[in-house]
C-alpha cells in the first residue's frame, strides 16, 4: 500500500467510476487495483472472499451494492490515479454528486446487456453539470446478451452522438478475447482474464474492414480539434495523420468535455489495461481542468480570486465528504486545488471564518489508511482533526482567504418516524443520528413540534433502511420505525395583495406593525424570493428584514396542510409605522399575518414528489406491470425492446403510491422484473387526494 513518488502534476489523474447500479463499477475498480499491483486477486462483489475492496461497509458486503463512495490510489505507467468508486443506486446519488464536484475526469461504465439505463442518464447529467470529461466502458459484453454495438447505439440515442469507439471487441459474448486498438491498428488479446500481459498482434482478417471503417470515423472526429490538422487530413487523407497527432487531437477533444471515447470488455479484469491506458492518455490532469486554475471569491469583499494548481500558491481546498472512522474518528476527505496541506498546520474554514488545527493526514485505501505528512496541490486525501468542517466547506490559508463554490444537494422526499426501544437507547440514538447526518447531506433529522417524534428524512426507502441498520450496528441503538411518509410541498397558483397589521395595547408601550404584501407564484425551482418595493419611509429600513423573516418562517410551516410553501415571490410595497410602538417583533408578526392570509387567497395547492421510473421486465409480464403502474396513478412515457425479449418501460409515478413497490414487482413477475426510481419534480396533487392529505394532517 506504500505510495510511489509521482510529483509532476501532469501525471496525476483524479477520476470517478460512475454508472447505473449493477453495471459493474466496483468490479472494474477491483480489476484496476489487481492490474496495478495493489491486490493479488480480484475479489467478488458478492461472495465469501471478504468482498470488494471499495465495498468495505458490512451493509455493502451483504447487499452486494455500493452505498458510500470509496477512495483508492493506484499507479500506472508513472501516473498516479486517485479513483473514487461511487454508488449506482439513486438513493445514494449525493455520493456521486459530491465526488464529481472535485474530480477531473470519469469512467462511465455501462452494462453491455442493458445499454444506457435510468441511473446512467442521471450520472451523465451530473457529470455534465460539473463539466467532467469522461470515457465510456461498456462492461459485461462477454456475457450472454452482451452487445458492444447495441450498447453504443443506446449511448447515441439517449446520451450523446459524440461517443466514438476507440477499441472494437474481438469475438462475441463468451468468445471475446481482446480488442482492436483503432489508434495503432493492433489487436490486443488474452487467454485468461487473470493474464497480466496482453498479446499484441495483427487484426483478425474478418475484422479488418470493420476496423478500417471505424478508424476512419475516429480520425474524422479527431481532426475537428485542430484546423491545421483538418487541412492536412483533407489534403493527404488518413495516411497523413500520424499516431501521435491522432492521440493529441483525441485528447484535446475529450478535454473539451463533449466528446467521449468508447471501449468495451469484461470488468473482472479483461483488457482493463486498455481502460487504464485511456485514463492516462486522454483524461485530464489537474493542470488541464480550467487551465489549471481554480476560481473562488474573497469572503471579505466578494472579488474573484484565481489560484493555480501549484504547491507555491496559498492553500485552497474543498471538503467533499465526511466519514466516521471507528479508529481515528471524523475523517474529512479533501481535494487540494492549490498550495500544500501539512499535518499540524492551522487552516481557515472559509465558510465559517474560524481557524482549525489539522491533526493527521491520511491517504485512503477504501477503509485502510496510510499516514502522510502533507498533501500536494492537485491531490486527494483525508484529514483528521477538523471539528467544524462539513461537506462543501472551503479550507484555506488564513492569510489568503478564499471561498469556493459549495455543493448543492436535493431535498430528501421520504420521511419516517423513529423512536428508541428503551431509555438507554434515547441518548445514543440522538448522538448516532447526529453523526450520520453530519456524514450524509441528504439525510435530515428533526423533531415534530406537534407530536414530539423524531423524524428522519432521506432519498428513498433503502436509504433510510441503511440508516436504521447503521444505527443498530455502529451505535448499538435498537429503534422502532413508523410508516414512510411523503414530503409534500405547498405553492400558489394565483396572486393576492394582503395587509398584515399587528396592533397590541396592554398598558405602557404597545406594538404596532403594518404591511401590505403582494404574493405571486415564482419560477419552478426558484424557491422564496423577497422584493422590497417600499417608496419613501412608510416602512423604515430596519423593519423590512424582520418582515421578510416573518414571511419565511410562516412559509416553512405551511398554510393549508402544514407543508413547506415553495416557489413564492413576496413583494413588500406599502405599510405604516408608529414612532413609539413599532418594533422589529411587531413587523415580524405583521409579515407572518399577511403571509397566512395572503397565501390562502392566492389559490394554494399541494405538490407531491413524482418519480421517474424505469422498469425492466420479460414481455410475458408487460400487461400486469403496466396495469399496476396505472393503478398507482403512473403514466407510461416510453417503451423499448431489449436483447432476449425483455422490455423497458419508462414513466412517471407519484412517490406516495410506490412504497413497497420492489416487493410487489417481484411478486407479479416471478422475481424476474426490476425497477429504478429517481425524483423527477413536484407536481400538483389532484383535488380529491389533496383533500385527503389535508384531512389526515388536521386529524393529528
């Protein structure tokens, strides 16, 4: 596990392995560790050999899925590669989000039997959001139903036309034994997937025409990177382009972020060497992203600051993941953008403005650690000893403060009530939930003011199930849970202008606050917006912020059913005050009064989370699956044929009708159908169901 000395930043690669669940990300990561000499064998994701290296949690080993992103460091051809293996299940999408925020490149893995799947699209969008260049690895093409070309076609149809093969598989399904490299036009073959060396030879005769055609397409795409190269190509044809020119042009196109090289194989280890070659040849180093510069703002004056990826620059780092380690305590995973982070040094938490002392620094190998003295610019490692640091916090040199863009996470749509089984568990449960919420920004804990119950919220049933399991195992807390609850929202469809007037006289100094506020719908996703349109001093400046706070507090508590009101614009345009009796409290209460009445007059409605669903089922069960989906208020958006007679159904369905769906789907398909869901958006609830929701809330 000892580190090799790689100091040149151009030989650093910070990459993520991203994909739909069960596409083979973790197995591919295992094969990379095996091929780079960090492991003596490839562990099984599901098996009796201790499980995969990056799936180190007990829940991951038992379920055979990745729950939390794991970081490992490998070395290949004098390059240092920091690899983050991310989860594929939508309930743990925050792990993908925060990893992509700090990574320079990614390998997107696809199941060669299924092609592009629901979560493939989600992680692709997340990578687009952060501008992460990537290569595509079509996995499992050696299995029955695996098809490199059909999967590539699905990438073209559902993700991007700019995905081009750089390797072609030799053979079909179980006969696959290597690839043709379209850059050097050589065949790379093997006998067993445990072979350390690939045999380099000539292209099989029956593939020569296909390879020539594919190479011509690759060159046509590559020369678009450079006008001079394009002119040379038009004048002299393919033969005029040298191998080095082709590789340089392809690298430039990949780094632009909208062009993707595609290879295929078996993630257990077959031709993983070629995937590693693509990583070092075409994915960016820290010097390639944004010209090796990081942009932040000065927290004191808001001015832009540029920092280079260089050890001589002031320290700039982003904390992107918090983990509780049973041996060392709180671990903070950081990406260093500039400068060095040294153990024992003092740093500034630019988000809070506080100084903290760095304890130990460790390089992570999944759940194992290697002590190091410093972390260089461009690198990723973990810090022990930072108490106030959370996900998205900027860490910097106290003498040169800088604030980086943080990380946004979706609001959790599912909640359950949880209570300890005994008084002994009460205190431990509070501590455990607090620690887990600190680790996971999509897990929330709060106490219901009306019932006194502890409510936990997450991204889905599996997410909360894992949380409860971790409470039991890691904190020895036994807890009872209630039925899952949907996180409804409220909004308005109309416009109202309302007065909020708070007057109270009880002897001595009274209270007086008077405001007129216009309420109207805001753009979807924009949340609450407050506009101060006061002309003159009818409402003094010092009372306007309390008005806004009164509005915000009331919206959080809901108006018609107690759910948070979202996407509302409130304009304060008139009012009055009293020289003696007016106060911040009086105007705070006036804002609240106006909100309660104004929202009621502005055609309030209840919104529910609607899930985007993708169901894979044998054709025999299509009718039952669609009928069941319709009964759950779902709507089918598209259907597609898969290899072997299977069908993919895509659609949208309210979350409220989908609790326990996985078990129901297994029952109606003899265990042969599977589904994935992710939050699509919030839609208005039908009036009859809205009435049921209101009555249910009022009866509590």
